[in-house]
C-alpha cells in the first residue's frame, strides 16, 4: 500500500509576508501608493484572495523614475566600480539562494505552478542568471580602433560602452521571478538603474526580492519596484519621458502598444513577445525521446510559455503512434494545486486566462477539431484546464493560428518535408521551434530553414543564462540572456583624440 505524501506546510516567513499589505519600493523605502489604493492578488488554485498589494499609478511611476534618475546621475551607484556592482549582484544571488524555499512557495501560491517545479527551475535559474551577469559587470569593454585614412600615431580612437540610463522593465506573470532576473541581470551589470513593474496577477516574488535588494546593499533608487496594472502603471512607465529604455515581456498586442508609448522620446525598446512554435517529428526520430519531449514542450508550465510547442507536425508514418503517446502523456498528468506533492500541472494563472483557454477549446470543437485527450476545464474550483491534444484541425482554425497560452497542442500529419517547413514558418510568430530526428545532418538543415530565434534539436525548453533567447517577426525585438542582452542596456561612445 502506497504511503500518502504529506502536503508541505507554508513557510512561516511566507505566511507573514502574504498576510501583510504589500507596499512598493521607491528610492529605498517601502511606501503606499500615492492614491492609497490596493489591489488583490489571487491564489489561482482556489480563486481566493492571496494578498493585497499597493496599486501603483502614474504618480508612483514618476516618483520611481525620479529616484532612478538621481541614483544614476549623482547617487552612490553612479560612482560604484564594476567590481562593486558585481559584488552586490553576487550577494543578491546568495540571499535568494538562502531563501529559495520561501520564493518557491510564494511563486507557487501566486502563479499556480507546482511547488516542486518552482524549487528546481524558477528560483535556481533566477539565481544563476544573476550570477552570470555579475560576472559580466567587469567585462563590458570598448575597443581601440586604427583609423585607416590617417597617418600612424596621429589619432587615438577608441570606443566606450556606457550604461543606457534609467530602464523601465515590465515583467510577465508566467515566470515572475525568473523573468525579473532575466531583465535585472544585464541592466545591473551595465550600471543602469531600474523601475520594475511586475505583472498585476503575480507581484509577490518581485516584492519579496525587493527586500533582498536592500539586504544586498544596493543604494537607494537603483532598483524600484512598482506593482500595478498594465494600462495604468505599465503604460505610464513605457511613455515616461525620462526613461531611456523599456524592456517588456508579454503579448504581441501589448508589445505594439509599448512601441507606440515609447515613441515620445524614442527610448530604446526590447520585446520578448508571443509565439506559436512548431515542433516537427520526423519518421526516423527516437520516439521514446520525442513523444515525452513533445509533451513537455506543450505541457510544461501549463502551456503558459511563449515558446510552447503548440503546433506539432508529425510524419504520417509515425503520426498515430505519436498522437497516441501524446494522449497517454496528457491523461497521466495530475492536475492539482501547486502545493499538492503529487501535482504535475497546476491551475492557469487567472480566471481571465481560464476563460481564454476554454474559449479556444470551444472554438476548436465548433470548427471541427477533435480532442483525443482533455478538451475542457478540470473541476469547478480554481482555474484548472485538462491537458489537451487536438487533431483534425485545419490551417484556418483559430486554434492553429493564434497563441492560446495554455496546455493545448494541435497535431498535424505530413508527408512532404519541404511543405511542412513552409507550413512551420507560416506564422506571424518566430520565437522557437523543435526538430526530432536521428539524422543530425538533416535536423540541422531543417533548423537552418526555420524562422525562429531558438531551434531545439532532439530536446525542448533547454535554457541557460549564456544562451540568447528571443524571437523573429512578431515574437519580438532583441534578445534576453547571453552577452547579446548587454547591448540593450549600453550605449557605444566613440572617442577620437588628436595626438
């Protein structure tokens, strides 16, 4: 007889954190919103209020930007050496590691993801990202340049790579802590100051991180955290005339609004947006690897991944076997609250997201697509959806063309490889793709033809702080992670001196 696994109790520090009204961090001080307003952050497993948070608006954003500007131009941060910046970042990473369980629990409660996943993925990856960019702080360099049209030793010409200035960072709700680390890392390494707006659905880990920012020794005004709604606080941050750069992760629709809002002072913009990623399984693929890999590609994080492998193309010779395996994988997934030790998939993040995903399922059914697994809401409490595998879909269906952002995959057979590469690229998006084949030469040729920022071969959802991530087409501008991300947070200055 199997022994029941006990549900972990909520950490006492976590209980204390979520029961108190959470304020915003501006200029090194925890303060209420100027309006005095608060908003609720909900537990998606129950639909009940988890915490109450200060609701930032235009005035709060303005205060935070002024604090960031002062810190950048005249504060202690402006005089800190690269090595000093690196030490603060390492200290922040160390503190995050010391409080790993707290952050994992807060993330699971606020976002809905399995606690076990937050423990081994979200928090550790955030720690490693901070450490990776701490290493870069002392390695941001310019070049000396010989001038080809001048006599030798006539001029000294060189470049400097300097911080871009005050940065607005708008964080999504699917990986709240990790996405904050992705953005904070390169900005801090470069010497920028930051106004960070977490998603209104999931503000809590960012606010807890703010407490560690203070303990790590960052001067006041370097990192300001203003929770609030996208249409108010987020819009004010994107449009603020004293913000030099804005970084946004979220939907393509909102990304376009960010660009428009940023036009006033032509601030730099980097965007990591939506996706409808193709995942191609060839007839020579190792199906024992490809089937669970394709299942993980779509069902990881409840399908709430911009790079989720939501369009599955399978050679018709192995289509039935793959689809049957995908359906079995979906049916074995245990859909439960994130704190349940047997949880494989938690709830979607919000009631709005639940309605969105269920709406797509209804649309697919009405259009003639068939669900061979899932296809509906799971239970009647919380925001749960059954992992779903759809077949018999046509290219014009919404479930094929549009980003669902839930645990829903559409499987399509193919016989002509050239045709399926063309179909894989037939999307407004170009964030990621997957190829499964024992023939590595063939797989690389296909990868070279796919219009996507990341192509995984015989794997999926492999990330590293050194590996750039971002999209082609309407999946965004620029890259997160790797040394490429530093380009978004620096300006290049050419200096030419006559000798």
